[in-house]
C-alpha cells in the first residue's frame, strides 16, 4: 500500500511539474510557481530520505528556478 501511494504521489507531482513548465513557456511565471513549489516539496521529502536526485527532480528544480527568475523573485532564487 505504501509503495502504491508513493507511485500515485510521484505521478501527481510529475503532472504538477508539467503544468508549471507550461506556464513557464507561456511566460506566466507567477502562475507556474504554486505548481512547482508543490512538486518540489514532494521531491525535497525524498532528499530528506537520502534518495538521490533523479532527472525528474532536477527538471522540477530547474523549472522552479526559471519561474523565480521570470517572476524576478531574487530572494527565493
């Protein structure tokens, strides 16, 4: 059951990254941020469990940084 829950959460968060990426490409950075922040909170929990970053995790962080730059949020960046 735990593994199934993790798999479902992972797919949900991958979709959140995809939505954030779409907003980034449309240069609507402020709308991308909530989706990307939710997704990276999931990936950050994996890091806390000492799991290595995967390409999906890196993509989420890169999209998040792009949204912060586009939103001119240097403090969070």
